[in-house]
C-alpha cells in the first residue's frame, strides 16, 4: 500500500483538476440520489391522489436533476481525463529522467526489457486504475451511505436488507483480492520476459535469419507468450467472479424487497411509491458496490505496478556529480594511481588490480589484451561510467570525482565497437557531437574519420536518411560516422574501443593518422590488432586485469613475451620485412 501511495503522490501536482473531478462526482451522485425520492412523491402523492400538479412539479424536478447530473458528469469526464493524462505524463517523464541518472552499476540491477515494461505497461496500469477508479471511489461510498440512510428514512422495516448484503459482498471481495494479488506480480514479471524475447529477436533479426533460427525463436516466443496467457487466464478467471457474485446479491436483495414489500403493501403498512424508491436504491447501492469492487481489483493489480515503478524512482544513482564540481578541464593528461575495480562490492576478485600509469596530454596510447583482460573496464573508469573500488583516476590535475559529471563526459569522447546510430539523417546523428557545429566543422570531422569517402556518394549526402539504427549503411561506415561524431565534441581525450575493427587496414591507418595529428588531444586506442597501436607513443598490455607490460612498439617487441606472441600470430613475417 505504501508503494501505491508513493506513486499516487503525483496527483498532488494537479490538485485543481483532482478537486474539481471529485467535487463534480459528488454533485452528480447527489442529484441521482434525489431522483428516486421524487419518484416516490409522483406515485404516492401525484398518482394516488390524482394530483396532476404534484406529478408535473416532481417530474420537472426529476428532469432538472437528470440534466444537472448529465452536465456534472460531462465536466467530470473532462477534468478527470486531463488529470489522468497529466499524471501519466509526469510519472513516465520522471521514470525516464531517473533512468538517465543511473550509472552502469544501477542499470545492472534492472533488465532492459523490465525497464521498458515499467515505463510503458506499468504506467498504463496506473493510468487505467485512475481512469476507472476515481469516479467509483468517490461515488460508491456516497451512494452507499446516502442510499441506506434514505431507505431507513422511508421504510426502516425493510431497510435492514441493505445491511445484510454488505458483509456478504465484503467477504466475496476479500477472497477475490486475496487470490489475485500474488498473480498480478507474476503477470508483470511474465510481461518482462515477453518484452525481452521480442526485443532480442527484433534487434537481432538478421542474425536469426542468417542462422535459419526462425522456428527456434518462434518456439521461444511461444513459451513466454503461453506463460503470459496462462497467468492472465488464471488471474482474470478469479477476478471475473466479482461481477456474477455482486449480481447474485443484487437480485437476491431485489427478491427479498419485493417479497417483504408486497406483503407490507398488501397490509397497507408500506406505500407503493416507497417500495419503488427502495428498489431504485437497491440498484444504485449494489451497482455502486459493484463498481467499488472493480476499483479494488484495479488497485489490487496496481500494487504490483506501483512497487515496480517505485523501485526505479527510489533507486539511488551510484555515481552523482559533485556539488560545485569543476566545470573546466584544462589538460588531457590521465593518471591511474593504484586503481583496483570490481563490478560488485561482494565480488571476491577484482576486474582490475593495482593499475598505475600516466598518459601525457596529446599522447597516443594503445591498449592490448585478451578478452576479459579489463580493457573496456579501464576506459569506463575515465568517464566515471563506473567508480573505482580503490585508488584514484585523474584527468588533468584533479580526481575525476571532483569534476562536474557533464563537463567530464563532454571533455571525453568514446567510440565503441558496437556503434549506435539513431533514426534520422547523417547530419542529425553527427550533431549529437556538437549541436552548434558548422558545416565546415562537420566536413572536417568527416574527412579525418574518412567518412567523406562514402557520404559524397550517397543520395542527398549529409541529409541521407540512415533508417532505424543506421540500417542503411555498412558496419565500417557506421564506425566512421561514429568517429566523426566523437570528433565534433572537440574533446580533450578521445577513446577508441576497437572502433575500427570493421574498417580495412588502409582506412584504419588514415583515420589514426588524422586523429594523432590533432593538437593537444590525448587519444587511447583499445584494439585486437597490433597494426592499430604499433605507431602509438605508448602501448599498455593488460593481462587478467593487471598491467603485464608497458612501452613503445620497439621496446615491447624486444622484451614482452605476450607482445611477441601477438606479433608473431598476426604480422610476424610481414613485420620482420618491415623492420
């Protein structure tokens, strides 16, 4: 329940619409409750005494009440729609913005598919709860107590029937909620799995087709889809007992009223008009209870969604920008002082252990190492995508933790092997690096990245539409566009994480030559190929999270066993000739 109240606090941002909606529901309900009371006078006074004036007066008042009920209901719908829409917008906005503040460590707590489900499906569940809940929650208690009160005022002899039905309905509702509450949590988890399978399949559809694994993927989807279907079926089968149970009680109360009321009318102890009004109140009271029970079912489902949304909103970012942090990075030199790092505090082994090195501003550095040696983890610490477990990382003269986070990451460009381009034109994607870049700056960056070689051949050049995720260009072209985008940031440090792997060796050589010609820009190249780093000022060799050796190509070739093995495996004969 605390989780639900935590999410519903967003309604406080729209108090005006909330107050108006609740007030209009109450007014509408009062007008509807007056109508049976007026009908009683038409029957017992107007028709019984053949008093046409009374019939016209009471009939006119009923029409007026109905019109006011209609008008207030219309305006309630307007303000409620605005309230719920704004609520969903604000909640979805906050959840998305909170995700943007997460470090990689925070994102490790949630599956991507789960985050997508929370910001879409779970917010929709909360929205549906409000759409179908505000009116009955305000209307039903009023209809219940006023209906029972007016019934006792008119005919206390048979009004006890109302009291008798309420505990029965309460027990039925409690049993339904008790059985369905755990199922809704399971259902949302199953929807997470469904989204994960769909996302994986769509993003890797080319791989699926190339391996002819469509049948396997269909079977995998069918498994998770069946789970969702079975959980939904089981949950809703129990939840749907709500309607027939309440209808059974409503018809039972109607039969009892007619049975006792007919006897009392026959004995002249009850007027026909009062009995008719009592039957109207039966319908209103039981219908209001039925709507209230549906609200409880909606709230029951929202418990699971509100808990999942709260988990995202209360998650504390493990990496935050320092207050009054340094906003200017004057130098691009990098120092690692006894740095150790592990992804989880409880982990026994470190990914990186006792890393020490210094990179001067403008220096070109290559990083070599096998898979799992900690190369990508090393550069992640420079951008504070993760924080060190021990030791310190310095950019310029200051610890990276002393910088304003935005300023730090603005000063460092990183180009990944798995390049990400967004829907839109080439120019729109390049402007991610610098929204105010001039055409001349864009062309210069494309020239260094060797992207101009293919852009000029594309229809519309820079205005060429890349399609979703850059599907309209090749892997090597993607890499070159991402390099150009990184250069437009005018960074102090630029990092290439195996980001020229899809380029041929000649293109790679031209790109790296252009990068190294940039003044006062420190460049770090993570690579698998020796040719990518052999011209660097310094080469760092990582092995099992530790620095195995460090030096120039010539120095390492003379003394490093690991480097000699890589050299022999990749370019041994060619390099010997080159020497």
